């Protein structure tokens, strides 16, 4: 194999692919890129078996071929070439030679026979969606998924079509986030569970892309394609909880507040929270009052009152501060609605002008 390429373009590709390569001591080949030169492209592949990526980069191919090279070493070296624009990469026995006007380097390689084949997802269940819309769906909910892998269905984001919407949902059983993204065209692929651990890398790969991406789904895999980038992820085999059963159908109390005010008071209140991060919320109809209180025997206590428009009955409940504060990054509205049913039912938070997002938090036992 022998190619010539532009350093800047190669670096952009390596940045996207490097973190997907694994650090598996029992399978060292997973820490490699597979470089394949063919026609007028260099195809760079990386995988950790859960997530795989293949990116095609236009280059000058002098001699076709392929090689497996340690991803971190190769990526770091190319990124640190500072005074040359063009790079020549060629194989020589069991090594790769990298040459520029000022640098000549040799890196040892691995056998290409051990590199896993990336699964190709069929086009049967395929739809297109704006990249930023898909990422917004993931970003709006994935923090609510469980970080524990004991229940794989909870350590995932549930994605399913609902008429003209693509719905994203995640829960760790203490809180729930749901985001609805409108589709350009209706699709019907059933449902998928996307593993939480793969989502940050999916976001990172596509975060600078502002065009449509093609999404294909089958029983065990989901893939994303855009302009020479092919990313595939394993999906979880399981049934997501029927979360709609816990969303209250009606509310006895409702408070409308400015998002900034609520976030500021929650952050201040957390200074005085106990080891369980417990905050007490009281809503009074007469006088109309929304109060947040925290108390810590070792620090002190804080009581803050919010300007709010209140409807319904008076009540008092306690929640974990950490479960509440995460949701505000997903609400585009300046004003939010906080809804309550009773002391044993979850609190629901929505944006006043954004009906596409819902967040639910279970109360704490006092």
C-alpha cells in the first residue's frame, strides 16, 4: 500500500475514529485502525465490537492495499506533524512508513486477518433525518438512562416512531425523559434500544454535520451514513418499560415559573442539601407561593421563594436535586410548567412553549 494525502483532512477523520477503537488487552487488534487504500480513497475503520466506524477519505492511491496500525500511536503522530501539509504513507514488510518533507517515521503493524468485519445493516428499515435533530433527540434524554448495566434496557435510549414523530425516551426508574422529533416522512421500524455507552461517540462523530443522515435498522444493529461516514452500533435485545403508564393523566397542582429562576434557586439550595441531595418543594394556593427548602445538620438550611403562577391545591413533596437539575438543558422555553398530582406520584416538568419534551421525577420517601 502506498498513498499520498493532505494532513489536515486526515487528522479530521482520525479524530472521529480514534475513540471508537477499543483498549482491549485480550484483543489487541481492537486498538488498531484498518487502513484500506482502493481506487481514489483511503478507508479507515475502527471498532470496539459494540460500535464500529468506517470513513472514506479521498487520497492519491499509488499502490492499493491494506494494513492494521495502532490507532492511538498513528493518530497522535499525524496530529503532531506541525510544519508539513502533505503526507506519504506506505507499507514496508510488517511496518508502515510515514514520510513528510521533514519527518520519516516507522510504525509496527498487526495482521489484518484478525481485524473484525464491520456489520452492514440492510436498507429495509431506512429513513433520513437531519443530523442535528437526531442528536437533539439523544442529547435531550440520554442523561436520564441508568449508568448501571445490571438492567441493559434501562442503560439505553428507547427510540420508536409515533406517526409523524420519532420519539426518544430514557429512564433509570427514578426519572424519565421523553423527546419527540418531527420526521419529514413517516416510517415504521418498530423500536430500538440504543446502548447508553455508545451515545457520546455517536454524538461526537456527527455533531459538526448539519445535513440529513441516513439511518438503517435491523434486529441487532443500527447504522448511520453521511458522505463517506458509516457508523454502526449494536442495539439491545429487550423490552423497554411501558413508561406511559406512570405519566399522570391529570394534575391537581400546577406552577408556571421562569426557568432561569428555578435553576438559580435549585443551585443555591443544593449548597445546603443533605447527603441524599434532598430538596423540599411546597406549593400553596393561599397565599400563592412556590417554596424550595433544603436543610443540612452540618451546614445549615435555606428557604427560597419563587415568583410563580399557581393553579390547584396546596401540597409539599421532596425530590433528589440531581434528578431535577439535569432536565433544564433540554427545555428551550424561558418559562416552564411544573405539575403535581399528589405526594406519592411523580412531578412532571415541561416547557411552556415546547410540547415536544417531557421530564418526570419520582418523589423521595421522607
